[in-house]
């Protein structure tokens, strides 16, 4: 009995319900404690990998950082290569693609290495306005401008213009009076003795070639045009020794038909004023003609040529005495001191005789002096 009492003094059936439930609760609590411990153990186990995972997390970033560090030298290398390519590009491009190279130069700096079409990259409208203003200013300076060859009819003008190549208009004007006195018509000159004509034309230089030209064009006038100078460009340029320049001189001054005379003075000045950067006379004619009304072409030619002969000289322009200096992008190429510049002026601007022996009355009224005949003074 004692043994049973020690083991279980109260019968199981006599135990309260709470006691019955409590016992299993104790039995279940143990597993709960165990599970908590297990959870702690599991969490500890999970924590241990997390400690190991930390390097794993840092290692990807380290791996990412490492390539970035390695990539930086690569970028520097590529930048260095691209910089070297850029430095080498200008040297290679002109040989391969000159147009693209010129365009690159224009985009980087003011186009000094490439001939510009207009100063300060002015617009087409600004260029037209500046060009026309220059012409208006020159028209006020040279209101008496005229062709500086003596002539009385189209035949004399075409012959005189052919003779003016490689010499001055003054020398031609001093030579033609004797020529026209002896051979007044195309028929007379066509039948002339070449040696006699050569002797008359000797002072103009290249007299043999010029003799051949004037006799040849006289024969062409007689045979093809009934002894009359044609009034069409297409017909004039067929004559021996007659090109577009000569044809436009004849058309503009003998027939009143507008034309641009692109002689050496005209070429020099329109490029100096940056109206065009063309060098071919035909292209210069087209480029400048597009800036002005056709009705202005003949007088424009006179204004530009007169200015080139009197003030805007080839080697030493008189910039200090130039009336269009504020409009000229080349101002300063010549003498800028006003006193020194005035000493460079030629013909009537410098107080000297002109080139014509028989100039128009308007020129004389403006103070111009006729040129002396050949051998005078």
C-alpha cells in the first residue's frame, strides 16, 4: 500500500479534470521548450550562414567594384585612343575627304584657313545689302565713270579692247589714232599688210599676236556679218581674240546691253571685298551678277574697275583714303595713314591725267584731265 501510495496516492479517476489536462500540458510544454531551443539552434545555424553570407554579399559588390576599377583604365585607354584619333584625324582627312575636313575647320573656328564667301559669316541677305551699298558709294565717288578706251563706233571699241590685253588703256588710246586713221573700217583692216599693222601696234606689246587677232576679226566681220559688229554675245565670242570680257565691254558700252567685265581689277576687288571666293572669271561673273539687278551690271563694272585703278591698288591699296573703308573686310592690307594714303592715289584722284585722249565731257566737268598723245612730253 505504501508503495502504491508513493507511486500514485490518488487514483487517476479521482483526479480533477484540470489535473488531467495539466499533465499532458506539461508533457507538451517540454516539446515546446525543445522547439524553442531548436529554434534558437536553428536561428544560430541560420545566423552562422548569414555571417558567411555577408562575405558572399560583399563579394558580388566587390566583384562589381573590381570590374569598375578595371573598366576605368579601359575607359582611359579608349579616351586616349579616341583623343589620339582626333589628333590624327585632321592630318588624314584632307587626303581622303577635303570637303569634310574643311567643314570641320569651319565649325571649330572662324574660317581663316578656308576662303570664306562673306566676312563674319554674314547671311546672303547681308552680303547683297553690303555689296549694293558699296556700289552706291562708288557711284557717288565716280559719277563720271566710263570705259577708258577711246572709240567712236563698235568696230573701234572691239579692236581697242582686243589691243588692251597685257597693257594699259592709256597706251592703247595713244596707239589707235594712227591705226584707225589708216584703217577706218573692217574692210580696210582685213586687207591690210600685217607688217605695217605690226609696226603701228608695236607700242602695245605682243604686237604680232595682236596684229593677227585684229586682222582676223576684221575678216570675220566682213565675211560673216557684212562688215558690222554683231550685238549678240554668242556671235561676238566667235571672233578671233574676242572672249567674254571683250564681248561684255562691247555689248555694254556700244550697244547698251548689260554685262559684267571681269578684268584683273574686277577680280581682285570682288575677292578682296569677299563678294565671292571664286577664281575663274566665268564663275566670278555669275556670282557677282547674282548680287545685283541686271540693269546695274555695266555701271558696276566701271565703278569697280575705276576704284581698282585709282585707290584699291594690287600691291599697296590706299586704305586711309578709301571712301568705302568701313564696308571693306580687307581694310588694313594697305596704307591706313590718311596723309600717306593720299600720295598713293592715281589719275584724277591724285591730280594726274586720265587714260583717255578724248574723254567724255562729264569727266572733264568733274575735274579730269585728258591723257597726252603718244610721244608728247
